[in-house]
């Protein structure tokens, strides 16, 4: 998993509330167990017409936001059914940070396990950042996980809270497998001892 420390990039404004995981990645794309290749289907039903053509007015289809790395979203982002494919699709598109007033718990935790930083800020701060993001590609927002701050393009700074353990994992690029591998020497020592003590096992 890629580390997340600091990010300065284009932020796409998406003021819809209750964006659920089926809107993020529709159910027909859940057959794969690969983490790559889902970005093209991100927000599929809003992003494309029924015949597969791009919907011109959808935010991520607009030239200014095709390279967006940050998403400023409405309340309760990632609600609905549990599907890890949702952060996979965001990450494969290039989104490394989502900012909202609240997230569904399972989606929130899945983000940290897949290299995405979900930032919770008060409504007033999200409104300012949403307006800032609406200015287009020239308005770049900065997110610093170490200092736990978000800085708008005009220098307004907003602090956010994050669980210390989740912060450690994201800053060091540690998913569940990475955390296990940190203990590999202890695991190897246990296995060597177990083979001696329990040769029949």
C-alpha cells in the first residue's frame, strides 16, 4: 500500500449527500478481486449515459477535474452496502483523499486499509473547501496527515482528528498484511520453536 503523508492537488466538488457505495461502484463490477481497473467505472451511472458515452456535466468528466486527487463530498459519504471495491475504484481513478462532514463506518475504515485518507470536517469548513474546489484546476488544496491539516488554495487552514493507529498505518503504507509482516521475525521464531516442540503438528 502506498504511504500517505502530504498531498497537494486538484479537488473535485461533489456536494451530493448520502453517496452510497453502489453509486461509487455499481454492483455489476464487483466480480473482480483485483484492486486495479475499477477507476473507469467510478460513479458509473452518473458518469456515463446508457449507451456508454460520457455525461459532459458530471464533475469528473469536466477537463478541470479529470486529474482530481481529492474529493470534497456531501454528508454521509460511502453509506449503503459494504464493498471494499468502493475505495479500490476511487484509488484506481486517482483519488487519495475524501473530505466530508461524515462517512459510513465500514467505508471509512476501508479507506485507511487501501491508502485513502478520509477527512471529517465541520460543515462550515467543508462549505469553504467546496467553494474553493469549484474554482477549477488552479485552486489546489493541500492535505497534511502529519500535522492533521487541510489548507485551501487561499491559505485557510482546517485541523482534523484521526485515530493515531490509523494515522501510523497510512503514513507508513501498512495495510493488514503489512502490519503482519512487521512481526515476521517473531512469527519465524515461533514457527521454528513450534516445529521442535510439536514435531507431529
